[in-house]
C-alpha cells in the first residue's frame, strides 16, 4: 500500500475486555502529538482503513489506544492481532488537534472520554505542555474503573510535575473509588466538583480546553462552557475550546 508503512505488533496491554493499547515496531509515522493516522488491514479482498490518534510521543514506537466496537468493520480485527502480526500505518499523520493550534493560556484542560485520552497521552509525553502551562488538568471520563487506562502513568506524571498536573478521573457506571468522581463531566462541571478536584477555576481569562472523544460529551459540554464565556477557538476568532470528535 503506497503511503503506508508495515508495522508489526510488538506489545499489547489489555486494560479491560475490548480496551487495549497496542505498540508497533517499524518506521514511525511523522507526526506532531495530537495527530492521527489511517490504520489499514487487508481483510479478504478488501483493505479496511480507520483513523486513530497516536498515543506515543513523536519518534517513539507507534502506540494506539483502542476500543473494540462490536460489529465494527476494523476495530474487532485489530483486537485479534497477535504479536508479530502487521498492520499498515499511514506514513504521514494528519490533524490540527495539536498544541501548536492552542493559544497561550495559563491553564490547559485536556478533557477526554474513553480512548479520546490517546492524543493527550502523546502530548504529555513531550516537553511542550510542561513549558507552556502553569497548570494542566487531565479529565478522563469512562464507564468503569477498569477503563481508566494510563492512570498509573498519569499519577506518576502528577508526582513528577507537582503542582503542575492534576488528574481528574470520572466513572459513570460504578460506585466511585476514592479520588474518582461519580457521573458525567457535565454534571461535575455544574456541581463545581470538577474544578474542586482540578484545584483551579475554569475561566476565560486563564483557561484553554481541548475536548476529545465521544461527540455527545462535546455537544453537551459546549453550551455549559459557552455560558461561562468559554467559546470555540478558531484561528481567525480566538477562543478557549478546541475539540476532536471520534465519530
Ligand atoms: C480523528 C479521529 C481519531 C480517532 N482515534 C481513535 C483512537 O485513538 N482510538 C479509538 O479506539 N478510536 C479512534 N477513532 C475512531 C476510529 O476511527 C473508528 O471509528 C473506530 O475504531 C470504529 O471503527 P470500526 O471500523 O470498528 O467501526 P465502524 O463500523 O466504523 O463503526 C463506527 C461506530 O463506532 C462507534 N465508535 C467509533 N469510535 C469509537 C470509540 N473510540 N469509542 C466508542 N465507540 C466508537 C461509533 O458509534 C461509530 O459510529 C478516531 C476517530 C477519529 C475521527
């Protein structure tokens, strides 16, 4: 396939059934943290492609953070990959969901549902956010505790970058464990719990938000942010919110 490199699966971590991180060896796509590539598999006579954010730091072996969509055309097949199996990874990455397009702000909020955490893990594995922002808040909303992937890495970063990073996990379908908020991001924003856990206020004068993942989260959060004066950022009309919808 032209424009693709062969990447072999070298490592796999299953966080829960249908939620995994896959690491590949081979030529690493050129990308900036936050960008995505097409991933291709030949299935029978057909090449099936879907786009995935890279969770690895640029230059490191490519890492994907995946959920299995039941009945999906590609993702169930990615979950069947065994060590040594190959996929096609697009050689050049795409997308504008990168820190380059985020205006300067004191506080950076990285708000994800599910696998929407992937681009943020990539960004946090680079130096840029640590130089640019005095406070970084990672909000990760999932259904069950087992889906709080990368929690150990994030807690290590919290300790290393004290007091810059706050990690705010939310679980919507289980009673919350200590340090985890129950319910959805929207409810936690309205109740004030989100900002209490983050240790900073969300305010237009200080904050920029990057939202990633489930389009319903982005749709529901947008008017709440808007009401607080946090509006969509556009190159020609600067604002406070950038987002990437996964479907
Ligand atoms: C810019 C971008 C980056 C993406 N990055 C990732 C990523 O890092 N990890 C990842 O798992 N997916 C990611 N996706 C989604 C991915 O491209 C596929 O849509 C997904 O793997 C389903 O493909 P499929 O062929 O199995 O299902 P399809 O037959 O294409 O079914 C698509 C349906 O699956 C559901 N769906 C799609 N993605 C997800 C998801 N992540 N979580 C829950 N439900 C979903 C939606 O209902 C969608 O309508 C990204 C999408 C975009 C647009």
